[in-house]
């Protein structure tokens, strides 16, 4: 894990997620859904879907963005103060 995830509830965890690109990609963003349970403000707590209105990169999608950009931004989002200390579901639980 990157150093900015140290001292967070996410340190040392592995998360599974799915990025789905439909026929409109890259003009429109892929859908992003966590398979692993995670507690973050941009993730729907019942479905695991990353909600575009709550995740700036998807809300302001540009065709130049890549899937790597999405993953990098999610990792950064885990480290922001309002997400980094949220109590997390037990590791190994899934949506």
C-alpha cells in the first residue's frame, strides 16, 4: 500500500471491485462497484456501487481519464479525513 494509506483503517486490506465499460466508454465513465464490503462516503452501503455524484472523477468524467486514474483516485479517497477513520466491515465480507 502507498504510504498515504498508512495509519488508516484501510492499511493492509485488499479490496475487490469491478469496473464495467459499456459501449459508450471512453466517452462516458465505467460503472464502478466494490465486491468487498467497504465503508466510504462515495460508496452505496447496500450495493457497493461508487456513486458518481459523490465521486468527482466519475461526476466530471473526461475521455482522457483511464481506469488507472479511477483506482488511484479511490485510493486517495480512502485517505481523506472523512473516510480514513470510518469503521470498516470485517475483512472478507462481500456485497
